C-alpha cells in the first residue's frame, strides 16, 4: 500500500493541507477536509435524497459516482485552494494523475479555483473526469 503522507513542507501549493495515511485529505488542524471518500459508491436510485444532502457527482471512465456530500463540507467551495484539494483527491481516488486530468462540467472545462467553486455551488454539481493519456472528451481541451 502506498503512504499518501503529504506535508506542507513537501508540497508548496497545498497551503497546510495534507494526506493522512487513511487516505483522507486533512487540513492543517488534522481534521478531514473531504471525509472518508476512499470508496466512491456507484449511485442507486435516489442516492442523493437518501443521504439528505447535495452530492458532488463524478463521472470517471464512463462510471458515475456519488462522491461527496457537500453539506458536510460547506467551507470547501470557498477554500482558496479548492482546485488543488479536488485535483489531489481525484488523483488519489480515481487514479488520474494531476497533470493528466481533463475535467469538465455541463458548461465546459473546469480548470481554475473559480471553476471548481462554480461547480460545487451549482444546483446539481457534476464533474466529468477524463485521463488525458487515454481519453478524448467531448469538449475541446
């Protein structure tokens, strides 16, 4: 098993965020940022309403996942480095390296912190993740 320990000293853009051995992204205070999302679940009917919250859905390699309950992380959309947080988690949980990630929503490419914030604050948040090493998304890159 890989140890995903990333500390502020090891990675400059994280601004105090780092991996805990369990696979959860944690803040400088040691509290989980995204909760335990180590096993994204394939959604069933009414998955979002069963959980009672707004769920960030992800499509990766054609597979849909209910990934993150956004009501449990109300500060995430406004985090200064929300793009880094989500990209690092995508690399870890979906196996798409940071530099190979092509991410889209219903409106086009998602590249900046502002783009990720827009998605997370939308009515039905959805990220479509492609691996640039093998996938050719519908949208231009």
